């Protein structure tokens, strides 16, 4: 079962949807690379907790993972309003305490907003405030990426 989780995470790390207003699919002026790391707590020399990020050989429910997308503008021009959209794998949920300004979708990418502003319809047609467990996608809009500029976009998730 654990290997299934890893393959889901690896696939999700590279299943990044990126869209840019000025670029066509043939241009690909921005390269993207995804990765997943697991938060591991160990003891330091003084007996205190030390948090390390490690490659996730095995994951179990409750593990905290860091999903990241690195980007680089490989063109000679600034790229404006570049959008990166990452679907969350079904085996994880967005971590509590995530950035309140993170733009998310709770309906498969149909609508977007801050989590606190979104609602979901539960069984029986009753609407409720959206929660981290409802998030299906995260999205970032980069106002401008200068020629040669690189960066990294991240979010934490918990294995279900």
C-alpha cells in the first residue's frame, strides 16, 4: 500500500498544469519541475526535535509532505501573469495552517479563491465553509518572471 502512495505522489509532483497568457505551448519559455519531500522529526544532540526534509521512501497516514514546483524563465524576455496550477493527489489533504492567501479550488478547478472564502455543498444539498480536506487544486499567479529568474512554489499536505 505504501508503494502505491509513493507512485501517486511522484505522478502528482510532475502532473503540473501551467498556463501563461503570453506563451504558446510551443514556446515553453518557463520550465517546471516538481518534487515531493517528507517531513521527518529526529532528535538533535541536545535531545530536542530537529525537522528534516527527506525523500519519501515510505509514507503512512498522518505524514506531512512538502510538494514543490520549481520554475525558471529560460527565455530572454519577461513572462507576465504566469499561472501554475497543481492538483492535490487524492491520497493527501492540504495541511492545516496553510498560507491563508493561497489560491485554491475545492471543486476540481472550476472555481478559485482563498479557502476562507469558498463553500462546498455537502450531502443533502446543505452548504458549508470549505476546509483543507476539500481542496482539490492549488494555484499561483506570478505577476512577472524576469529572464533567467528561478523560484520555487510550495505547499504542505498530510497523507490521508
